[in-house]
C-alpha cells in the first residue's frame, strides 16, 4: 500500500510525508522537505514499534531548524573552509553559514529544498532535486536522487547524481539515532565501534588541518566498543563536547560502525562505500521539544554521517570529492538492525535479499 499525506507547508510550498512499511515490521517516514527521514520505527522486544531517530512534529520546525534532523545534506556535506575553493584554475566563493565557513551546503542547502517524490511501492520511495548552476556558489547544475528502501531489517539509502560542470559533491543523511527511542534522553549507555584507524584533526573552526592522524592512544580509538557516556568529560574532547570528528574508514566487508544499546538489546550496523564517517554525539543539540513534545538536549543521540572527507576540495592529499560532467555519482549506505523484536538474520553483507 502506498501511503503519502500532506504534512505541512513552508514558503516554497506543500510538504508531504511518505510512509514505508515492510513485513518485518520496519516502518519509515520521509518528508519531501530535505528528503528527510522523519521517523524510523523498529519492533522492540514486546513487538511494539520504537522510533529510533529524533525529529519534529511540524514542517515549520524542520524548515527553521539548524540541526539537520534526519535531512539529506548537500550539495557538499560537512564543512568547506573559508567557504571557498579553487577548481580548474577558477576560484569559487560559496555562501557561508558557519562563521566564514560553509556547512552542509550553505544556509539554503539541500536540507531546505522541496524534493519531488516518486513512490515506487509500499517499501521504496525515490526523491529528486535539481540544483541550479551557482546554487550556494557551486558551479554547474546537479541532478540528484535519493532512494529509501526497506528490506527485511534493513533501511537502504541510495544516492545518484550527475552534473553539467565539475563540482565538489557529497551527500549524506543526518539522522540522530537513539536506539532506546527518540524520547529516551541521553545516549550515555550506547556503545560504539568503528572500523577506523585514523581521523582528520581540525582547527578551532572545525576545518581540517590536512593531517591524517592515527587514533592510537587517543580517545578516538573506537576500534573496540566504547560507552559514549565515558567521552563527555574527556579534556581532549571538550572543544567538541564529545565526538564531532571525521574518521577514515579502513577497507573491509564488515560494518563501518556498530551502535548498540544494552538496555533494549537493539543494535545498528552501518555499511557504506564512502571513505569516511562523521560521528557527532549531539553535544551542541539545544534543549528543545521534539516529536510528541519529547524533550531533546545535548547527547540525546548520535549521528553516523557517511561522507567524503570534509573540506576535501581544499586538500590535495584527501580522496577526491569532485563530480565531473559525464560521470554518474552513486553511493549507498545501509542501516541494519538486530535484536529487540527483529528476528536474527544472517550476517550482513552489502547486498540483502
């Protein structure tokens, strides 16, 4: 059954909510505003649905908010230093929205656009957006697609894009996960493991220095499970109020990240073809009401943003983030849930039945 309803209005027009559901009990809703994952409901141990992503009740809150809850962010996810870069001998000045830098594509990035929905079935929906030449200062016109699909106990997000001129490009989903439920409060007890031996240090403005540094001997060594609450008061992480770091993913078939919540028995495995993942433990999330009036605040969730290296366009030693005309940019991130009310499946690979 295809389920789409009017969710609200913003200055650009009507916002619709698309609801997907599969036979395993997984249920997701996605807004046309920002191609935003508004809710992701997973069966708990009693068989009731538990919403594991933070969100809002109204379109206006999403439109005016600056936390990117559940949004598809771009044209370039994360930060570009000085809101500027040089490409093919030409300097481009971008629209800044974090001091002198640009964050998540600028103040009117993809998260604030109305995407065109194409609902393919009760378990799959595609969203399309045209980003014109000069959009937030970026060169070339971009045609972008985001596809959400439920498969068993998996949410698969697939991305596809093409352009008319060479441009930096990187999309990610900015969902805030709390496996105990979106209204459950701080994620102190959540445990996180990463397939990452290195990270990219940043300066006081959160812009990379260009170094790629080993995690050995630092609080960022998450190669074994770490309880997130143990990181809040670490002096080396005071500037970021916990984690807000880009980790370099090592090659391998296993998950890039594993997040688990012992109290509920629910775990989340993240698979990606991207070279990096930004882990943000919501240290700067303001105290404010969320869905159903639930109080949200610092450390009430963790973001697992699969991405290109931030500011890659300004660092020749980072993997290239340039999309060329004639190319098709494709990427996929897979979120696999285990435990609670979900039947135990075979070990995940990047392809699911």
